[in-house]
């Protein structure tokens, strides 16, 4: 696979984001199932959680940025674990306690998390400001926002209180399964690319694509917040 094709793959979310205002939107058929389900529905909610993660362009962009320059599996596992802790805690907290935040603003922050990671990969903070944010802390904190983003969408579906706890735990398990599947695919592509001479030449350009996608997502959410749509 050529470097140009890999960058095209990274650019694909840009085209998708242009027509999708809410990164965490739940598919219409899935919404109907969630609204009408009562009692514990463990397997379906695991499936829905996994489906959300592997189709969540904001999550995938952020994770791609996080692992872009991580070469050791131990480091990848550490950062992904931090993201999972943040994502899982606020997802469960938001849905189970009813803690609600504005979905547009949360998704705008999620877009900024993508922007942050691209800038970090481009060494922009140290170059421009002489200061480097703690990358582990940043991944954990942005994980909290990613979890709240999904929680706001689930709250809009008026989930039945009957079986809510096991269903949300199952959903969260599905999210983590989906994250592992998506991450494995990203790692396969990244590891192949890293073995080619073109990686060094095109790594900066790929992060510019990720940066632009983050700004697009942020702009869409802020526009939705200001217009109320």
C-alpha cells in the first residue's frame, strides 16, 4: 500500500464528516430498538456498543493520532487503557446518573481532541510555545469527554430504567470490543506504513489531514450549537 493511498484512507473521515453533523449519532434502526427495549438485553447492547465504536469517526481519528508515533505494544496498551478508563467512566456516569451536558459543545471538544493530538504529533506545542502537554493526562481527560459525548446521545433515547444498569455495562463492553477491533485494523495499516521509506516523508502530511478533520468536526458542532440544529 502506497503512502499516498494511506493518506487517502486517513482523509476519508473528512468527506464523511462533511455530511454528518453529529459524530455520535445512533442509527435510526438502533434508536428504535433502544427506545422499545425493556429488561436486560445483554448481547444486543454489546453489539450496539461495538458498532458505535467501529463507526465512530471521531474516536477513530483520535485513536489514530494517539498511536501514530507509538511503536511499542506496551505503550499502545497504556494509552488505549487510559482512553478506555476515561471513556467508560463518563459514559456510565452520564447515563446512570442522568448527568447531562450540551451535546454540541461536548462534540466540539471531541473535535478539539483530534486537533490536539495532530498538533502534538507535529510537535507544534514545543515549537510554538516551548511547552509540551502531558500526553498521558491529555488522553485520559479527552477520554472523559468522548464518554460524555456518547452518553448525551443515549440520554436522548429515554432509555428504560428496567435493565438499565446491565444494558449499559454490556454496551460499554461492546464499546471496548469495538475499540480493540478498530485499533487492530489501524495498527496493521500503521505498522505496514512504518516499514516503508515514505513514512517519514508523509507523516507530517497525514497529521495535517487529521488536524483538518478535527477542525471540521469542531466547526460542525459549534455551528449546530449556534443555530440550534
